């Protein structure tokens, strides 16, 4: 069954929904569109399925299949310039977060002159509206189909940064759980943990609102019910639908309340140490939720129970924190998620390398939010010492 509901942008959600991509582009008045994806999506045949749907509707396509992980500025510029050269009147992104964020950047450049680097950051950046953009996620994690911006790697300053504003706004998200049936277990696990982080971090954010009380809570409840099922049996359509809904609701939940320490740490781990986004954000989640219990015990208790943990009646915040830590760590073990030590061995960095870089950058991120919004998002104040303890423990324990 398909349904339409409103989020920061309209979404068409349901199994088989991606078959109507061409029809939706026609409704938007498009005649020639830029389709953005990566080599992995090309290999699965999913890109061709979408392109066929577009061509069947009488709309011409130009393809950019060079999307990179942690999309670098130069790749976004390449995609955007291809669209300008070909005079497209629409953009379609197909894939995981990197493809969708590259597509958002490419859309921006159709009416906002290149390079994309001119539009980095949240403060003082003004963009003008651009051509229609349809995004079609093929993973259940980023929620990029309903977030008003994207994450791009600034290769000049070697940091991950944001684009936002009307210039890169999503016109329509088409969310089709069927597209996730072929995802390998490791990707199901890491992207599913990204969705969980969006849900629980926005739910416990200092900027939490009544929308995320509904959407975030439903999202982490769905993750508790379906993530291990989808990991163990990728062909389980009910589990795939549940996780896709969790990812979308997680994306809606974080639009406004934002995330906090697990994502801040994950962004530094991605930008400086090339750890995939979902893995990086999940890497310290057990410790982050444990310390958050001191500030928001009832919320952490709800999260713990939804993820299958048990918390005794009248439990102290400390007991709730311990239960949250054990429950999330147990989930990560079931999903066979590699930890920070595994990534260190693979990429050649040590715990000290992380401690030299991560705490300072995370504190800067929270301070940036204080400057912008008058408060950070973390329910416990972020100090370098606290972040160092979290990262150090995650390296040793997770
Ligand atoms: Fe994320």
C-alpha cells in the first residue's frame, strides 16, 4: 500500500513507488533530467530501472555515475557542470546519502553559479530556487529524502560541511522499500544504525520538539522491531518496509532538533579518518546514551525498552544509563558492526590519533550551534574531557 504524507517536502512512500518516477517528473514539467548515482547502484541495475521509468515517460536523461563516498566538492561540481552543459530542467538522485547529497548540490548549481564551495555553511548563505529535484533512497538510513540540506566534503579545508536552503531543496522524495531488498547485511547494519542515531539523538536533543516526540519515537521503535530482522534476512520485505519508514521518520525527526554527540563524533570520524557515516555515528552511541541518562533519564529509558532492553521500575538515572549502554552494545554485536579499533587497524590510525582530533572538533561543533541558536543540542554539556572519555571507552569497549 502506498501513502503520501507531508514532511519538509512531499514524499511518495510505498513498495513499488519508484516505478512512477517518470510520471512524477512529467507532472513537474521536466523534459530532460540529470540522473545522479554511483558505480555500486549502476552495478545493481537499480539506476537502469529508474532511468527506464523516466525514458518511458518521454523524458530524456543525462547520467552522472561518478558519485563518491563522503561526496567531495569537486565531484558535486562535476555533476552540476554536466547538468548546466546539457541544459537539464530537473535532477534525480538515486542511491545512499552520498548520491542524494551530490544530487542536491548538482541541483543548487543549475541556478546558483559554481563552485558548490560558495554555498557551504549554515550562516549567511543565500541561494535562489532551482530546477525540480526528485531523490530516491536505496538505503534505509540517511533520511536525506526529507532533510532540507546535504553534507559535502570541503576538500580545501578537509572537513565535512553542509549545504542548505531553497537552492538544494528536495521537490519530491520517492521512498520505495523494494529498492533495499538487495542491500548486503553490512550496509543494512551501518545505515540502519544511522537511522537509529537520527531518531534517538533528535529525541534527546536540547532542541527536541513535539514533532520528534512522535516521529523520533516511532522511528527508534521500528528500528528495535526490524533492524536485526532486515540484517538477518535481506529479503524480508516487511522488515525492509519497517526500516525504510524508520529512516524517513528519523530524517523528519532530526529536521529542527538536529543530532548531537554521536553524529558530531561520526562527522569527524568520516571527514578525517574516512569511517563510513553510519559506522562512525554508531561507534560511540552506547556511551553517549549512557551519559545522556543523567540529563534525560525518561527518554533514555523509553529508547532502551524500545530496543529490547529491560529497565526496572524506579530505576535511577545511572541504572537507566547502564541498561541503555548494554542494550545498544548488544544490538551492535548482533549486527556485527566493526568498532573503532577495527577501523584503526584497517586505516592505520590509533586511539591517540582520534583523541588528538575528535574532542576539539566536537566541542567546536556544539559551540557553533550555541552561536547560531543560543544553545547546543547535546543534553549534557560537551567538554573536551567528556568527548575524550567517550571516544576512549568506545575504542576499548565496543
Ligand atoms: Fe546521519
